[in-house]
C-alpha cells in the first residue's frame, strides 16, 4: 500500500520523511495552492458572497505534480498545520486535487516528532469545515475592506494608498498615542530622600512616606518651596527606628510561551522584529525542535511535564522542581499546547544550528524549563524611621535567598542590604536630598507593547500580529525612530483622520474585537460565515457609497521653493506623496522631474565615494525599505543597503558598513 502525505513546506516534509518507511512519500504544497485573484475583488457580493478562487501561476506546476502523485497513492494524508490557516489549506487541497472521502484522511500534530507522527497516522480526523470557514470569512472580510476602501482613498487623498481592516486599527492606536504625547501637560512633583547613618559607619537611604501618620502620595509635594520647607524641618529633627518588618517573599516563574508572549520577549530580549521571530519559530517547528508556534494556549502535555521533572531533578536537584499547570485567559484553544521544546534533553548549547535560531530556541527552552521550577525566594526587610516632629521615612531591602527558576530564566531584580538595626535605635542624619520630578507622557509603542495592546484589546489573532506590523511599516503609515518606537508618518496620520471621521467602525477597537469574536463563533460552528459577511457588508457599502458623494478630495497647496527644475527651469515645489514629502516640478505633467528632500537629521556626514560631492543620506524605497544613497541621483547612483560608518576598508578602500552588530566592508568581493 502506497501512501502520500501532503504538508505545507519542504522543510516540514524533509523532517517527517525521516520517521517513515519507503512506501510513504511526503510532498509539500508550498503554502496555499489557491487564493483570491489579485486584480479583482474575487467575491460576488450580489450572489451570496460567492468566492472565486484561482490557482496562482507560481503554484500551477506544483499542483500538477501533486495531482500525478495522488493518482499513484492508495491513501492521501492531508497533514497541514493544526489551526484555521492549516485547515483552510487542507480544504483547498481536497478541492483542487479532487480528493474523495475514501481517498484521503486528515491528520494533524502539534510537534514534528516520530511518536507524534505515528500517533496522528493511527488516529486520523475529519476535515473541520468550521475552522476553514472562519479563515475564509477573515480572508473575504479583509479583501472587501481593502478593495473597497483603497479606491476611495485614491480618489479623495492620493493614488497608491490602501486600507486594511485590522491594520487600520493598529495605525489608529499609534496615532492616538502620538496625540496623547503631543497634548500631554507635565506636572511637577518632588520626592525627599534622607541619607541616614548608624554609628558614623553604615549608611542607608530612606524615602519620606508619611506626615502625622498619613501617607504622602506620589504627587503630594508639588513645588520646590514645599520641598524646601519639609527639608528644613527634617534637617532639624532627631531620628530613630520606628519598626522593622522581616519576611520571605517569593517570585514565581512565568508560564511557557504563547505566540504573543514569544513575539514580545523576542522583541525585548533579542531585538528581533515580530516577523523575524515568527519566521525563526516556523523553522524550529519544521525541524522538529519546538511544538507548534501558533498558539494562544498555556496547556502542557503530561509527557512534557514528566520530561521537565526528570531533567530538572537530574540537572539541578529535586529541590528545584515544582509541577505547574497553567490556564490561559480569554478564548484560548486549550486543545493546543504552549510553545515548548519537543525534547527537554535538547539543551540549547548542544545544538548545532545557526546563531539566530539558537537564541530563540534558548529563549523557548529556558522559559519552558523555568515554568516547572520552584519560586525564587528573597529575604525582604522594611524599616520605618520616625522623627521627633512626626515625619515617617521608609527603607526597603532585599537579598536573594534561593534562586529557584532564576537559575534558568534570569529576570531583573535589585539586591539591597541594610544595616543591622533594632527598634527605637537612634540614627543620625547625613543629608536631606529633595529631588524634582515631572510626570511623563505615555511611551510610544514598541513592537512588544503594540502586540500586547492588540492582544489586550482582542484585535486580530496572535498569528496576525507580525504581518500587521510589517504591513503598516511597508505602507509608510508608521516608522520606527532611533529608540525603535513607532511614530505615525504624515500620510499615516492623514489616512487615519479620514477613516476615523468617515468610517469610524472600521477603526473602532470594540467593533473590530467583536468581529474577532464572530469569527470565533464561525470556527466553533455557532455562526454561518456568509451571514456574518452580509451583516458587515450591507451597512459598510451603504456608508461607502454615501461618502463618495459627501467627501471632497483633499487638496494640497504646493509650497514653492527657491530651487528650479534642472530639466525645464520652472520652480520646484514641496509636495506630499505616499512616502513623505518630495520636490516636484511645477511644470507637471509636461515635466515630471522629482527630487528627494534631504532631511538634515537623515544625513550621515559621509561624502559619496563615487562623485565626491553629495553627502550620503538615509532614504526609503517605494516599499519603505531604508537604504543609504547619494543625493545627486540620477547623476550619481551610489547606494548601500547598510549604514556606512565613514571608515574605509584597509584592504580595498570601500566604505565600511554596520551589518547587524558587526562592521563589514561594503564591497561584496572583499573578505
């Protein structure tokens, strides 16, 4: 009996082949083999949302190969990933390859290991059409919004703009945060710290906390004068120890990773963009090193728990192990598992894999092992110091008593020792230190904090966070500043303003979150996907048609400059395009000359080595990718993808560039 297993990727196929006999072949679909057409909507909204799928040109050769192999096989196993996307791919495969129920079996697994594959083959399941419909509904919803709203933006703002159902909400979050920062008014407040001393030897700090037994709030001292008045009173006071409270405090480990928390920690600890984290996780999963990486569950299998226990007991001792089970909040699919190593014995440092893969694997491995370890224990002490004029100051100390899970998963903590003091003991004042503070505006989003915000507001799904973040940057609606935080661009702010004013539901957080719940209802078999589409489309389309008549095209008045066009001699004017401001000839459309505006903050201070005239400047491609080029283009076409350092290669004389954390020669032929 000859069997055929179809998976999505060739890497996954190669891993699975190792576990199977010669009578079973494994082929890849290379992802989706069918999709909506690129050039048209592909959805007939008048015919009950009938969907027109096409086989992309690049997939046709592989589809023909799969059809031939299907004919040779007695049984076809459709083994795509265990989620909505995977179920949709499985459905498309069954439809295109014309697999009848007697011919194919649906199997799925959460890790690519021999026991998991063998178990899946023994226990095939049915195709879950509800999951496939939920994915189909998401795809059609996004297509309708994108293909219907984008032309509106072209007509009313400028050509080339696009709108996305979930991406637009992410842009709104970033724009709203920027507005909060701009409108923020800082408030002044003061803190007062006393440096105290025991026996003219041991010193410690205590912070003012109470007056007449009442707590002084963070904003309780608002001006310098108030601070100075208190300082004078404290400088003339006598000090003694009012109370000493000693206790053990414990710090518990975090749960193993979900898709969302992995992307957040990958950003914070490794500085990996979410897209890169997901790409590496995909490779680790397909190599059989970690469990399925698209999950919102914190569940762990009994086998995984036993494996962790055995490893921890042998490696660190029984006093380091503590069995822990976790349960996710909200609508997590508990049938799935959290992200973990498939084999705990595969310690990161023993694996021979590329460095970037090893770093993420180590993060996953450490987090999982730590989740099954004991708490870290600290000896904590709180000392209250009283004055003879009714002020109270507080000093806190902490020392690590038992490291527990911190042995594997280090986390920030501060150890602070205090002198050995007793109640009613007198201490001397060394100095009073008032310090001025101002309240701070909310911070701009990083990738990690934006993902957290999307998750908390139930916007999108964990597997969509990376594409959302990539898309809004590629469209030049937002960009990262030097601190790797998101700021909206001018065009991003403009598009958001149009959508908020005229299509409030599209960028409404609660509406978008509710749509996500309705997609969940489809996945659970409680809602019909076409009914959900109709409920959304009817009011959306009616509003869109009205807005075409109501909204006037946004007119931009060009700002004339002193520069003249080198081609026709007419003045150049500043205009705004998809990728920011640029200089354009006022003789358009007869003359189509344009020129980048040199931003002084984007200049590198390095003279172009090709023309020896222009100062190399940071620029962007049409897709938003940063590069470094000569401003004298097109007369000089010198350009680099990586940031030049200004130094020259000692071997060939070409510019040196920053490549990640390394400095390398920009000449590809120089080593």
